[in-house]
C-alpha cells in the first residue's frame, strides 16, 4: 500500500480484541468508514467471512486456516512469468495436504486449466469440500505416494510440515519424513521442473538445501512477487 502512495495501519489482535472485546461485524463496519480496504490475516476462516459480510469496502483474505489465496495467486503468477501458458501443465504439491496453501493452489491451478496433484500421508489429505469445488474446474489427483504425485510434473511445490495451529510437531515430522523434496524425488518430475516454496523453509526437513538452492528453484523470485502481486490486487480492488 505504501509503495502505491497510500498509508497502512496494522491492528494487533491483542489491541482490538476481535471477537472478544468487539465483534467482527462491528470492527468491519468501523473500518469501512475509515479505510479503503481491509487485509485480514486470522486463524479462523469464519472470522474473515464475518468481516467480509459486514464491510462495505473490499476485504482480502491474507491467510486463514482454510485458504491462503494471496500466496496461491503469487505462485501461479510466478509460474506464468517463467513458463507462459499454464493450461495443460501439471502442478504437484507434496507434504501436508490439509493446508491453507494447498487448498488455494488446488482451486487456482484447476481454474487456470492445470492438473493439480497432491501427495500426502493418509489422514493429511486435502479437505473434501475444496477438492469437490476444484474438480468443477479441472483434474485433481490425490495420492499417498510422493513419487506418484510428482511423476512428470512441470512444477513441484512444498510447504512447512508444521503450520499455524498444528500440534504434535515431533509426530508430524516423523510422518512426513518420506515426503521431503530431495534430489531423488525431483528425479521423478520433468528434468526442467520448477521448484517452489512460499518460505520460510526448514532446510533439511521438507526440502533439502541442494533443491532449494538449485538451478530450477524459483523460491526467491516467488517471494519477491508477493510484493508485486499484492500491489496489483490492491489496485484492482480499490479501483473497483
């Protein structure tokens, strides 16, 4: 917002007491009279929905426990920036399928004509509601085999195995161990397959250093594009 010549105010939830001291609906109505846009980064997805239903200005989902559309928008833009046409290509996600990034990537990729594959352990697959929505747009494949998930893929994406709100860290690290993106796993994808990660990455866990620093990794380009794509989103919403 500041790059675009505007001003930004950060509201700490400890100060606002959202949902406790003051309802989501009241906060949305107050902010609608003071700002041009709200970017809400919360845990519960229903909090963002409540804000959006009561605001009279645009509301951006900056992250929830269900979806992370801003990250997915950036990732898909970065793939387009590198490869051009996305239609007909395969985007493979490996790791925790029940993850906000995975859900938004699944929806966004299929909307753009890509096949979306997800390799996750049983019990950590994507939310069925998200999968059924995505299947209305394109092909979605879920498997417990990481090799099957990335076979001949054009892009391989992973994320941290322990996300916001997750518990039993040691148990999760043990379960996801075979889903690490390493040289062996990437050999199943196309030779020129891109590697992506929304960062921060835990090197040596979900991805090895040689992959994240390799010639096919575009993670830092992806990170920079968060700035540019979010500026484009603000321009689009505020101009509307």
